[in-house]
């Protein structure tokens, strides 16, 4: 996703918030990893110029088998930027970033660092919501937001109020993709949604089965181009399959 001016400012704010953490000179790691080779790769370019191929492997191992919290804080702005531009590596997927943040006890970090993360997740989701789901799916930012226990209710309200047809198509797409994991009772089968606590899971279920979501999709049916109408119809069928009993 190419960030707009507002989202780019939020990315820049994250670089500023974490600027005091220097590039590590050494990293602790599991015997299964090669921290010397990883650090050599991570030191091969300025932070803002590290490619996904250079930072991706570290992002996937960070705080589990490689490095500590201060190491992660140094690289976090670039990891977040990669999550916006090209989240092709596991460690640059928003739900994985959320898990790393929780592992690093991010709610105990300085207020400006927390604020930068919150703003970027909200801003990235807001921009993704306005994209055609064939070009950019908002699902991973929704899941990441839920993983971090951020304000899901505000996000849902904003989604319902969004006037663009793309926001409606994103909802239709989510019903067919992420929603099936939300309604999965076996936590082991929820994919990234297994990182989300049960309170948030039930909140999402109630919202998806509520009348406002159903009405938004019905309204979208009359606004959607014929070539994309199938997406809305499939979403309405999908909602009908998520029985109210599955709220339990």
C-alpha cells in the first residue's frame, strides 16, 4: 500500500519516537539462529533503506529467538513501514507485529512510543479501508488492532459510517476471509485471530451479526458495480451461515 500524506507522517512519527534506540552491536540468539549474519545484513544499509529481504527474517525471529526489546525498538519503525508498503514477510504482518509488541510489554513503554504505534495502526487501517480489496485488504490491520486490544468499537463505528463503496467491499471481503476465523470455536484453528482474547472475539461476532452490518451490505448491493456484486452477495450468504448460536 502506498501511504498517503497523513499515513506517511505517522510513519515518520514512529521513526522520531524510536530514534534514541541505537543499532545493536551484538544480539543474543537461539543456537538455531545466526545473529552475526543477521546483524551483518541489518547493518548493510541505513535503517530506512533496509529492504524486506534484509529486515524480514529478523522481524520474524525478533523477541522469540533473536534479540531483546531495545533491539526491536530500533528496527520497529522500518518493520512498521514495511507492514504498510509490502508485508510479505511473517514479521512484517500486522498481527505478528502486535504479538511481538505484547511480548515486549509495549503498554509499559514511554507514552510517545505507545502513541506512535496506536496512531500508525489506526492510520494504516483507515487508509486500507478506502482501497479496493483486490488491491489492498484491510483484514490484517483489523486483526492487528484486535490483537493489541485497541479500540475496536471506534473502528467498527468508523467502518459503518464510511461513505465509500470500497469500505463496503472491504467489509464484504472480510466476511468471507477473516470472519470465518472469528467464528471458529477451536482456538487452534483461528490463524492470527488465535492471538485475540475472547472478549474481542465475541465483540467482533456480535458486531458482524448485528443489523447495522447487514444493512450496510444490503445498501452496498445497490451501489456496487455489476462486476463486483458477487462479493456483496457472497458476504450476505456468509453472514446467514454464522448462526446466532455461534455467539456462545
